[in-house]
């Protein structure tokens, strides 16, 4: 079944070209020309949203904020400005990624497919690693890989797809340093660039959502200029 995308942009010409491109890539595309229309047209059948930031009336960041109060649907922000503040705010509000207009068509498709691949149902049985754990349990934190669900003391923790994949990637090698470059390529599907803050903001959001550990240790440790690691004992601090 084709994945359904919601494309939100007030530029009629861009939205027409993008719709044609995405449909050629076998995506089902729903279009909204402003923020209010996007909120009306969104439902649980949408697999990913491409959301322009600069729109009249209700801008993309406001739409993002409203959606994130209830939904974890993957969202890629489209922005015409190489504005670091817009990008950081968008990521802090829960966007999974961003791409700057004008962008390369192949890059956009690659970003979309990288995010959609995070969903378990995109993985065929032949691609699944039978030796990989189905569930991780650490000090009250339970991460179910197949359900893409996280619980702490049986209480559900609402993570975005990107936050879940970062946590899972760190859990796959507990106690080992995972570089920002590795996280960017394996989770975001793009090369890590110096001074880019995407991974750092996602990790920061993840930390805020994870409850305090019972043993008093942090879940994730930052190693300056090296990356991150999932803490498993006091010797790692």
C-alpha cells in the first residue's frame, strides 16, 4: 500500500510540482494550501507531513505545535530561509527533520524514505535481524522494538519517530560512544555537517521526556566532540 503524504505549502506552483514528483515516486499525496486546511485534512491515515514554515494566517510552526499535542506523525519542515533559529525551534517543537528550499528532488525523496523506513511495518520479514532483541529493559525503562513503544514503570512515554530511533540506536550498543555522524546517517538518513544541531536537539528533547532513573544515573551521556552513549553503570560517568 502506498504511503500517504500531506503536503502543506501556500505556494501553488511549488505544491503542484511537488505533488507530481511525489506521485511519480508512488506516494499518495493530499494537499493543503494553508495551516488551517492542513489541520482539517490531517488524520491518522497520513504517514508523513511536508510542512512549509512561512505561511500566512497559521504558520508551519503553529501547525507543528498543535499536531504535536496529540500525534507523533513524522514531520519534515520546508523552509525558504537558511535560518538557524527557525530550524532549531522547529526541531525543539518536535519536527523530525527540515529541508531548505530550493532543494534537490533526490535529496527530498531520500529524506522522506529514510524517515518512513523507521516504521517497523516497512521492514520485510527477510530483512529483520532475528538475533536482535525484541525488547530492551533498563532500570524500569522498557523499549519494545516491534511496537515502537517506550514505557517507564508501565507508563507510556510519547516519543516521535526520530526520538525513538535515537534511543533505540543508543540501546543497541549500551556503554559505547555513538558519534553524531553515525546517528545522523542511521536515523536522519543524511550526512552530519559541522555546526548542525539536529541530532543535539533531538537528544535534548529525548532527555526531557525520559523520567529520572531509579538508580540516579542519567540515561544518556554526552561526550564533547565524540557523541553520545547510553549509560549502563556508574563506571561510565
